[in-house]
């Protein structure tokens, strides 16, 4: 019988900064997928616990995101008053458009 090996977690880096205007900017860099989405979820939950009601998610350094990353963003959107995406890579924008999520997770103009 073949052994099943868990794939190593993809590298992901999250930074959160809340400005004096109360808007929190979350930057996600690397790859966001099933191997690390729980780690990112914990970081975002800690940020949201600090009463942030407006969130901007900067994806400029995100190289890959699978459906678990999309689900996380939808869950976060349900917990804040406003959410917008900044610097969305073209491939991720196509994913948002194809899934119909670009209305919920709108990119900044």
C-alpha cells in the first residue's frame, strides 16, 4: 500500500495595518490555498476582532489563490461593513468574474 504524504504548505505572508480612518489594509503575498488558508483565517479573525468594519485586501503580491482562498474572502466580506480588493492580479480577477463573486469582492477603481 502506498503511503500518502501531505503536501508542504505553500508560502503565504499576511500583513495588517489599520489607518487613522479606521480602514484596515490586509496584504496577502505568496500563494493562498488549502495548505495555508487556516493560518490566514486565524490572522484575519484576529484583525477583525479589533473591530475593523472597513477592509481593503491588497492582492498585488498574491501569485495564486484557489477556491479555499475565495471562500475565505467571502466569509470575511460577510463580517465587515465594506470590503474591497486592491491590485487584483488578472488571473484572480478572471476567477472572481467566472464565479460571480466580483460583485461581492469588488476591485477598487
